[in-house]
């Protein structure tokens, strides 16, 4: 494929050449394994607020959503659910006993088991019309938001006062906090999925306590950093990294009653990774802090904050800052949402999120500021970046990929504010740079670029338009349309929530 989409219309009002209709492009993308639909999460809310999207609700379902069944107990939880559209397994999260089948009426059914802190993940299109049986302890999440599975389908599908969990829900939702709310970009105050200290298996206030708790934790456990604690991990550099075992949640209280969250920090530059997350771990509500507080020129050694090594990892409501290599490094796909990633400000590296591996990384509802590149790709992974706000200062382009060009990249419904590149003073300069040619496509749409300069008809290496493709002399496997250029406010369906 070597098509490109040009935004808007030609000067004479006609559609610019190479532009396919949005409906045609959506049809091409829909149903691909591992893909996230372009409207998933547009109307999803925490707990019961997500219910209207499910079977029996009044709203139309989005093109595709991520559905996760997360074990919350040691005993196996069996499940089965049916969707009006296609279901795809998310590679790396499911096991041989999990299956999807197409039914005679065109609907699809997924079934399987989760146990001992594990999770199964699927990409679904259409409405979820049935979820059963409710056996075992589990939580059902739709695009990261916990929902009550008992409200799916049937007469109760339009309830709005449900419990957030599935098989053994505890407590009731206090309202319908909307995860799309502009106030929740970056997490913090009001974030509905924060973990309270009362849910912890162990609370740590010192490095020794944290190391011991993580070393002894098993799948399903919650290790909690005390909200008033600042744990200096520097002395751990002579030992193994701090490892979050498979299925374990590392949590603190960011956003609860205005709390900033317990902090894990280091003053050491020469540290490849302070924290290491294994499969199905969750990191939530903590601050992960490195030694950088200002822009520095490239030099070695370098430091990183959190490395994701296993699949199924969730990082939410986190503040990550101050690392010269990367705040978050992904050797496998992960879901990173409602976090604030900033001041990873070394030239040459300085990544907020760096994707080295995996094809299904989802980055959404975050705030980014003062990173060299806020979301980058080593060149062989895939990601979707949506509903994020890139604000404040930018050292270089905010989102992009290295050569050879990665696989499938989806960049949509984001707001890109900083037009000046700190490293060279150029203003305005690019927000998104695709270096090389993606194997599949880089699909860039419905973004609000404050840089008023639209992409060139033919790319010309390192230029300063909002979208740039480097190392090619014609657009290849890059599509862009329905974006807005300039600081004047666009329609509500362009950019991140506001």
C-alpha cells in the first residue's frame, strides 16, 4: 500500500487527490487483529456510565473497544460473552483455553477462564449483548473502565447505579464519573479507578519494606506505597532492579483527596531501569521520579524509570518524570492511560514512552509536557495514541517513529499545543514525524495541531510542517485527514476532550 490522505480540500473546493472517504478507510481498518477502533472510549465512562454502550442501551456502539476480564481472586473465573460484531484476541494475553467463534447470525462469542490475578483481553466491534456466567471473582473492563457485567443485555441493561466489578462486586458506584472528562486528562483528582490503601495487602514506606513486599508478592496482591512516603531507590542500584511480579499491583493514592501519590525516586543517572513490570502487573497512583529537572544535552550514562517486560501490563494515574532515556520503556504491549508524563528532557533520547516491542500498545487520556519525544517507536512495534494532550514545552516532535517505520500506527483525537522545539529554537515545527515507511499504515486523523502548517504535497526530509515523513521522497503508507491546523479552536470532534 502506498496511499496517503491529504487533509481538507483543494483550493478550488474539490477533494484533494489520494483522499479516500472516511467510511472507506474505516472499513479497511475494522476487524484487523490487534486493532483499536477509532471511536473506542469516546462514550465510555467509569463503572455504570459505560453501560449505555452495552446491549440494551440507547447509544450506538463504537467501532471497536478493548474488553478485559481481570481475575481478582485465586480461583478460576469462567466467562462467556457475545458481541454483535467481530472479536479478536489480543496477542499475548490469552491462553489455549480461551477462544472466539463466529455464530450463524453474524455475532461473535468469546469464552475462557482467568485465575490468580490474570487477565484476558479482546478487541470487540459492536454491542456486547450478553455476558455469563458470573462465577468466580473477576472484574470486567471496557476500555480500561470497570463495569457491572450484570447490566449487560436484558431488562437491566440501562441501569446507572451498578457495582463496578463482575463476579463478586463489593461496594456501589458513587455516580457516573466520565473518564472522557477534560479534568481527568492525566489522572489525579477525581480519577475513579484509584486504589485506596484499605485494598492493600502490604503498605511500604521505606526501600527495605518495598523490596521485601515486592519479593514476597504473588499474583493478585496489592503492594502499596504509603501516600506520604518518598522512597529513594538509589541504594538499590547495587542489587537487582525493583521488580513488580506478574499479576501484582503496585499502587498509591494519587488523586485521592487531592493526594499527589507516594513517590519512588532515584538520583542516579546510570540506571537502565529503576522498576521492572512483569506480565499482567498494574502500576497505578504512584509517582516515578528521576534526577532530571531541566533540559540537558545528550550524554552517557542514561537512566529510565519503568520498563514493561511482560504483556497485559496496565499503567494508569501515574506521574512519571525526570529520566534521560525514558520514563516508560515498553518491551511488550501495554495500556497507559490517565497519567502525567513530563520532564524527560535530555536531547538525543528523552522519551516519555518508548515502544521497543509489542503491536497493541494503547496510549490514551494522558498529559505530556517537556519530553524530547513524548511517544516514540523504535521502528518495529505498533501503537495507538488517542485522546492525549501534548502541552507546555516540546524539545522535538511529540509523537513518531524511528526507521524502518514500525507496523501499524494510529494517532488520532489528540491535541498538540507546543509548536516550538527547544533543541533548535524552530517555531513552528513538527508535531508528528514518521521516519521511514510503516509496514501497514500510520493513520493520523482528527488531531488538533497548533502548528498552522499543513503537510507538504511531497515530503522533503526534515521540514517544519505539523506532520512530516522523513527518509522518503513521496508519502508512503501514511494517511492523514480531518485534522485541524492552527491555534483557533476546531469542532468538538477534533482533538482531545475539552
